């Protein structure tokens, strides 16, 4: 069993990954601000912990990192779509990188 953090785990890609990780017996923490994601996408599982928070806030990420000692981090928190990118270019850009972890 591994400890795994999935940012954006309530989104389309992240939730599919979370589903597989918990069914494989891992302990998973999802960090998501629910901007576009939904709790309904997450499986009900004792090994899953949901944390509502912003992956762009260093203190949120650092507190989780220090308390949980993750074996792996999957960064899927993102603001996607052409319209959202045109309307929020800075937010789109900052969300794709979390404290040195880049999804691009
Ligand atoms: N959907 C695809 O087919 C696909 C394919 C390849 C790669 N990707 C990449 O996967 C990533 C996720 O895409 P998706 O389709 O799952 O998008 P999505 O919008 O379904 O999921 C993104 C998740 O991130 C969360 N989020 C947004 N900002 C956040 C923040 N600041 N802090 C915490 N959570 C935040 C949203 O609430 C949402 O749950 C993107 O980088 C995308 O480019 C997607």
C-alpha cells in the first residue's frame, strides 16, 4: 500500500486515476478546490480522503506534503478549455504548476 496525493482528483482524468488507485489498495488523498470537479466522481472508499483546497496555495500543499509523506504525487489540478484559458490566462498557467511540480 502506498500513500498517494492526487491534485485535481475530483476532475475527469484525476477521478479515473483515483478510482484505480484505491481499488488497487492504495491510500489516496485528493486535493481539489471543486472549481470544475465534483465529489460525485469520487469512489466511496475508506482509503480515500478528500481535502477541499487550492493547489496554488503553497501552505496548503506543504502542510499536506509534510503530514502525509506521500510516495507519489499526481498533479491533475488544472483549469482547462479554450474559453477558460482566454478568460483566465494567469490562473490557467499557475494551476498547471504547483510548488515546482509541473503538469506540462
Ligand atoms: N481530459 C482529457 O482528455 C485530458 C487528456 C490529457 C491530459 N489532460 C490533462 O489532465 C489535466 C486535468 O484535465 P481534466 O480534463 O481532468 O480537467 P477537469 O476540469 O475535469 O479537472 C481539473 C480538476 O482540477 C480542479 N482544480 C482546478 N483548479 C484547482 C486548484 N487551484 N486547486 C485544486 N484543484 C483545482 C478542478 O476542480 C477539477 O476537479 C489537465 O492538465 C489536462 O490538460 C486531460
